[in-house]
């Protein structure tokens, strides 16, 4: 494992759930984990609701943008977390074996801010501890 393990959070569009998860893991496990996120079919931009949900917690959102999973295929990744069923089914094969876990979350895209807040809180309650456990932190 790398000195600071890298966690790739993978979703389809990389515009909602995976972006919130990236910000939450980087905040809650700061200095112990480096989280990045990507999509199997990235959208043009991060959903406004995801940005608003993160900003409500005063989490940084600068630099958040959808990225294609191909960007990370040849980078050292210690753990892949798929947060939607489609991403789990289409998760690419990495050049080296990578441990993966699947934690699906509701997709709030196109719903009111309250849905994004609920998903954000669910990610914090379930995904952050799962990453901590999977990496033995």
C-alpha cells in the first residue's frame, strides 16, 4: 500500500454521490487517505445540489469536477468504492489487482436539495467508516 492510501470512488456520472464522497472522505480522514472520484460516463459538471450540500458543511468544493475513470487506470489505487450499481457492473479492470467494495446510494440528481443532504449524510454515516475499516485505519 502507498504511504497515504488512495481511494477511488466510482459512480456513473461523477456528478453527485462520488463527488460528495470524495469531499467527505478527504475531510473526515484528512492526512490518512487521499480520495479521488471518477465516473464511467462523466457528466459535464458537478450537480449544483451536491455543491450546495457540501458547502452547507463548509467543505471545500473548489476543483471538484467530473473525471473519467480512465484517468486513474495506471495510477496506484489502494481501494475502489463503487457507489452505484451501474458503476459496479461497468467497473474497469485495473492493471494491478485492487480491492473493491460496493456501497450503493440513492441518486439525488434532479431532486430538491433535501435529497442531496440526505444522501450526503448517508455517505458520511456508511462510506467513511467502510473506507476506514477496509484500509485498517
